[in-house]
């Protein structure tokens, strides 16, 4: 994926952190999709995450290592989110909730920015 031209962040460089990223999580029963964008909305990465504690913790660490500040956004706040919410709370993170329709619009916008022009 291309680095964010506005922030000058190269997601392939592990030594460079963005000041702020947003981690959007499309929650499902067996897995979830996690998309990370910088403060300007440029996608840094997107991946499927199995809904298990080790897999969620691995992605949590990767996301936290990406930026100085992470804002977590979820499309659900009950049911399949219990494990994810517990992990975030145990690490002092307070996720925000967005409706599924807004989340779908966000994913569409991220996909458009990631597409070559």
C-alpha cells in the first residue's frame, strides 16, 4: 500500500510512527476485518483477523505500534465484540461506535483511496 503523502508515513517502515491512526473493526462471529487509516484517511493496511484472543492481541500490538495515538472504531458493541472489548479495555483503550451504514461508507472510501488512479 502507498504511504500517506500528507503525513509522510511509510507503513512498511517499522521505525516511523504516525501521530494518529484510526483502526476500524468490522466485527463478525468468527472473524473481523480490521482497517487502519492515517489521520488523513489514507489506508495503511486492511486484514482479516480470526476472533481469538491470540490473533486479536497480535493485531492490537501491530496497530498500537503504528502510531502515537490510536482511535478504535467498532460497528457493533455487543455479542461477538465481547472478547475484543475486553482486550481493548484491559489495555486502556475506549473504542467508539459507528453504525453499520457509516462503517460501510468508510470502507468504500478507504477502498477508493487505496485504488490506483
